[in-house]
C-alpha cells in the first residue's frame, strides 16, 4: 500500500501559521473531550521541533524522548519553543515546550539525542517478527461522540486484540493526513503520533466504567523508523491503588525499533 489514505488533502493535524506557531485542526481531537487533543499529535509536533531546531546537528538522532502532559492540550493556536540543556561531542539533551500563545506550557518534552555513524558497529536485532499491516484487516476505533478527530485521521489494524477487547493488543497504525499541512510526513512523526495509544490498545478495563489517563509518555528508539506504518504492541498492568503502566514494544515493517511506556491514573468514572 502507498499513500496516506482517503483523508489526505491540504489539511493536516496542524497548520503552520508562523515561526514556532501552529494551529491545531479537528484531526487532533481526542476521544474524551471535544476541546482537547489526543496526546499523539502534539507529541509528534514536539519531536519534530527537537529535530528541526536551529543549529540541530545532522549527525545526531533521538534515542529517548519523555513527555510530561501538564494539562489537556487545547485545540487552537499553539506555540513551540526549544532549549538545549546539554551539548556534548556524542550526546545532547534538548527540551521542547508547547502551549497556547503567551500562556504557560501544557506539554513538555525532553529528548536525548545521540551521535550516529552508519555501519560503524554490527547491528544486533531481537524481538518478534509481526504479521505485516497488509496481512490484517482494518480494525474500527471504539465509538467516539464526534465524527472528526484523531480516530478518523488514523488507520488502525490489529494483529492481536482490539480497542473493545480487554487485554494486550498489537496494532499497526498509519496517518491519513500529514502532521503539518503541506509538509512532508517523516517516519519519526508516524511513531511518536502512535506511541501514546498504548493504553487504549491494551486497555484492561471497560472504557465506560473506568478512567485510565496517562500524564506522561517515554519513547526509546534504538533504530530510526522507516515507512508509513508504526506498530504498538502493548500490555497494561494496574494496581488496586489506582496506578497503572502501559508498556509497549514499537515496530516498523522491518522489525522492532524501541519501546514506549505510559504511567496511568486509574479510577472509576464519576
């Protein structure tokens, strides 16, 4: 398969409106609040900002990026800033912040970038080889109260489980629209926009009866992703006190590329 699906057009998850400024579109809308974004699109936008910052070294790439979701990310005009916290010969740490223009940040990202030299060491690969997205059917998203949102801008294909089946799940995901309207979508965008879905893919409790909200996300990547598809192979554990963990292995069509983890606040719905 090629292309980005039937929703592709001039629109994207975001529109660039000025230096460091973006307008979120309806495609960023999450499934729980009509005025708030799913965390996947802003996570990808912050990852793009780390890679695109002025003076970014071309011989480094993101090995780990951790997000703190301080408050719900609103759908509207947003500002992204970056700051280099540490710069060395082989590693650097870059922080990126996102929030409404002129207001405090609602989401932070801190990325570790490591210097790379292609073919400098032997590659060691471990992990399962999954069925490809072409071998499985499209899996519907769980019911969402509105027509347009993250759920309509992503194609999902489960090889194990489903959104409406409790327990571990393995889901291939592909963007139907670009991250930024009119700009090329990069493989890193595709992984970061999918990684925040681990808790939904592997939900162990009924969506209608319980909340299981993540306020953070950490993504480790040992290999730079390739292709249009990203796969999240996730499982969730929950303690009776109300803290959970969604842990996932990340894949592209060539094999494993890293891991992601989300800390979860779990509680009965009011």
